């Protein structure tokens, strides 16, 4: 069994590796199986450009927040991976696999996908109502299957008990992604926001969708040279 | 002329007087050049690029505030006082003497209004008195194009790190788009502010780099990293929290060397991380550094390591083309001139908020 990036010799219990699916900026993602279940291994290999102490701190921080968030989301049946196993020292996390492709690809392949963007907006609201901010909402971090079911991944920058600012930032990060990578959808951001507001449960003690959107608009005004 | 402000008219008048000494350059020489004028903030600079893309050095002057940060109007007044000197340098240069100036390019934005107006007024004046086309260009995109000219990269992700700007830019569907950026202050601004508060004069970046590199002479320096906030929010960054925390550590008695090093490590790592994420997101395999902070050898080293680890290539131009310079404006002007683009006098107003994705990329 060989592992990408210096994991040779390390054994992960019950894990049978298949192929490297994706080499992202943060982690190498490998598919395989764990106790017969279809699974994904996310290995956060050390980033050589970061000084080791900072690298270790960030890797640990992000792995543990991801594990905690996934555990919490499982309790609420939120469409996100199940946590199987993790190793903070060696920097990996083993999670369930979802059969789907990034929304990024889906939006590029079928240019009539506004409905999917709206659905994504709704899903984000649901996440926020569970008291979690994602921290890195891009169209690569949400998977979509052939029935248009969405599945949110990559919670390394997430926060439990976020402040209003973090919820607003989630929308801002997605706004930049939609306007820079999916500029063919002219009103993508508005559609996403309409989905976000529509699924507001209006429960007391929860930061309302309109509060988050108005903070988002404030943050949007902070970037350089906005219209 | 209707949208010139009164201030611009006054300034224009001053320049006319100053520029009368030269008039139209002699014709009948071999090639052509585009003259570029940069004046978005601290730097007033002139540079030339010939029609084949061969560049000249820039003739530049840097405004250094006596105390505090940049005051736009004071910078603009200072730039005005330097125009004759710099233009004399340009017009006495071999490249100028041996070529016809075919077009005048200037930074139309983004930047500080009063400073931008200085460059724009000189450009309009020269264009009118030499009767050659005027080309208004986007300052941020000029950083990309001089980088492409100098390094030969083709379709890079640009990590643009300067005093006022910290952006990750990539081309998609005929426009350069901002994939991520700072949500508070620019990285160079953060470094300058930190330096200024420690009594180090502007520009502070090189001084911090020196202190940081002195710190790395210590044997176990890597264990002495001071913990600072790490401001990455998805594709966006923030540096003000880092700055506040670093200043507190000064008060707490940590050495300036150790804080400078830790500050660089945290700030640069967040930029490189976002740049890497943009490369993963777009599938691009070239990284280009630009902006004054790209002169720092540690951020260059980090860019190199990151790219090597993911099988990509990092590029950066020489320092003189990382900082703001007139040559980069000339280079983007040349590319636009080649496809017949010109800016009419009516459309030549400056735009301090000019967006990167406002410009359609109509050149190769």
C-alpha cells in the first residue's frame, strides 16, 4: 500500500486504497473502502512553504474542527460526509464517500442550472441554522448527484457557534466564487440569496436570514473597488 | 473636455508650461515606442516599451511622507514638482531619441484620485501636443502584463501583493477576475504600519525583511514562532488582526526581529495559501507574483516551494518591475495599441475605483 506524500509505511486500520481523486490546495483526496464501505481519505500533507510550527498548528486546527463539525452535522442528518476515523498527528481524516461531482462542473456543463444555485443557497441557510459557518464556500466544495441532491464537504475552515460576521463572510466568499468563476450566470448571487432567505425558519434565537444578508452587503462593500 | 474638474484644468495649465520645452519629437527614425505614465499612489514613473515589447527602465520618483501615511494631495503636489525632471530623463534617453512615440498610456485607476489626476493630465497634454493616441489602462492588469512580458508565463494566477492591494487574479472568459482579496488592509500597508509604529521609515517592508532574515540566523528560530491570528477566510484574507496582535507583542517585550519574522511567516503563508487554492480551483499551473511586496525574497521562496510541490511553476519579474513603474503601463498600452484601442479625451477621466474585471482582454 503506497500513500501520497510520505505516508509510506503508515497503516490506516481497515482502509483499502483505490485511486487519488484530487490534489487540492489543502489535502490529497483518495478514494477507497473502509470496512466494506465506500470511503474517502483526506490527507493534509505538510505544506513546505509554511514554517513547520505554523503548518502543524493549522493542520491540527483544521482537522479537528472538521471532525467536530461532521459529527455535529451527522446528528442533524445534514447532507455531509460521515466521519469514520481520524489521526491528528499524521494529518488524515477518513470519511464516507458521496457519488457526485462538484457543483462547479455541473454549472459549467449545463448552463441552465440556476435552480441548483438556489438549492445551494437553501442548503447554506440550513447549515447556518445549525449554528455552523463553513468558511470556504465555493462551488468545488459542494457535490451534486444525478438527482440534483447536494452534499457539502470540506469543513476545515468552519466554525461552531459563529458570529454574524462569519455567516456574512460565508456569503461573501461564495459571492466572489460565483462572480469570478461562473460569470455566465449573471444573477447567480441574487438567486443564491433568494434561496437563502426562502429557507429561513424564522425561529426565535437564531440569527435571521435578513440580518446575515445585510451583514453580507456590508462586507461586500469592504473589498477594493466594488461597484 | 466637459468632465475635467477645475483642479485638473489648473494642473493641465501648469504642465503645458512645463512641457513646452520639448514639443513634438523629431520624426524619421526607425521604430516606435509607447510611453507609459504611472501615478496611482506613492510613485510617479515614466517608462517605454517598443512595439516589439522590448522594455526600457523606468524614470521614477517615490513620495516618502515625512511622518504618518500617504496624504493623497501632498503626494500629488510632490509628483507635480517632479514631472520636469523625470520627463527630461525620458526625453534624453537613447530609446526616446531613436524612436517615435506612437501612443501615451496612463494609469486610469484604481488608485488615489489626486495622484491619478497628475498622470492623466500629463498624458492628455502629451497626447494632444504630440498628436498621438491616448490609452487609459488598468493599473492592476498592467502588473500582470509586465510580468508576462518579463517572465514568459502565459496564463498565470497573479498574486498581486502591494501596499494598497492584495488580490489573487486569474483570467476567465476574456476578463481578469478577482478570485480572492483582502477584506481590510493591503499586506504592504500592514507591514508599513507595523514598521512605522516601531519608528522605521517608509517603505517598511524591506526593513522588516532584513530584521526577519537576521532572526533566521538563530539556531532554533523555527521553534520561536510567535502565534499571530491567521486571516484566511476561504479565498479572502485579512491583515488588521495580525497587525494588532504583532503590536501587542512589541509591548509585551518580544524582540522586533522575532515579531518581524513571525509576521512575515503568517502574512505570506496566508497569501500563498489563497493563491494555491485559486490554482486548484481554476486548474492553472503558473503563478505570477507582482506588486511591491513581491520583491521580498521570503514570499518568492514560498511561492517557489508551493508551486514545486504541486507541479506548477512560479514566476516573478525583476524588482524594478514588481514595484509600481511606468514601463508596465507602457506595456499594457502597447498591447492595447497593437489592437487599435484608444481612449478619447471624453473617456479619459480617472477612476479611483476601476475594477479589474471592468477591462475586456482584447489582446493576446
